C-alpha cells in the first residue's frame, strides 16, 4: 500500500508522460493556451501558459519539479522566483507557477509568501483538484 499521500499522488501521472507533459495537458483542459519550451543543455523545460480573463490576458511561466522523495527547498524556489522576475522584466510573463509532485518545505513556502508575491507554489495534487473542480463547473453549465 502507499506510505503517504505523496506516494498516492505521484501514481496519478499518466503512464509514459513526464510531470511537465501531464501538467500542460491539465492546463489545456482548464482553458489555458500552453506552449512548452525546449530543453537546452542543463536548462529545465518550462511551460508558457496564457488565459484570457475578463480583466485581460494573463501569462504564466510554469516549472515542474519531479522529485523521488523530499520536499522542494528554498534554493529551488529562490531560483524560480529570480527567473520569473527576469521574465516579467522582459514582458514574457505576468506571474509564475512552480509545481511539485512532493510538496514544498515550510521555509520555501514562507520565503515565497514574503518575497515573491508573483509566484504561486502548488503541488501536483492541488493542480489535479483544481482541474476536477473546473470540469465539474463545465458539466454543470454544459460548457
């Protein structure tokens, strides 16, 4: 049986797909227009997503971190915040979303809340839960 909720969530990834591919597919189902960036040498792949909102278009830079075990730490969150800030300066993104299959350390969550208001930290389970809520609304309103 599963040792924790984290183990259970990690098995919900589509077979043969990376975390990035699965998250991109979920975002498309939620109505986002997505484009995956290519991986160059040691750079991580990113997803660029945009959604049209009544208040205007919103663009996101999304990175997925798939760990075998352990939480995403403050160093990874700081690095992603810096990359998102750079993308904001170049008008390539309005906000960032860092997705992890294992979760985030309390220090990373605290640091991000205090220093990086334009980045959200979400677990894969939270993304799945949000997509399920969106699909329920779509069925309810026959969308």
